[in-house]
C-alpha cells in the first residue's frame, strides 16, 4: 500500500480505479475553489483482494454473532 495523502486535481476523481497492477482508492472527495481534493491510496491488486477478504470475513462473523444473540427460545 502506498498512501499518497491529500492530493488535488482539476478533474473529479472516481472513488475506485482498477488498472493492470493496482487498485486506487480515493476517499474524502471534496470540491475546492479550483478543482478537487481527496485522499489517495494505491494498493497492489493481491493486497487489495486480501484486505477485502478479511473485511468480508469480519462482517460475516459479526452477522453470525448478531443472529446468535437475537435468537428467541419460544418454549
């Protein structure tokens, strides 16, 4: 991962751009006087896939926990 910090552009950036080698994630996109300002992070594709997989696994575990805690015994 390479964190480029806050960058500026005259063109509104897309939130996510995938190229041959990388996934570019742009967050906190805001319009400024002469263009756009945003936080830019570049991930290697394999690194991004692993990050998304870990996030999905955590979300699944959270959902399973919530389902378990909300089960009602009707007897």
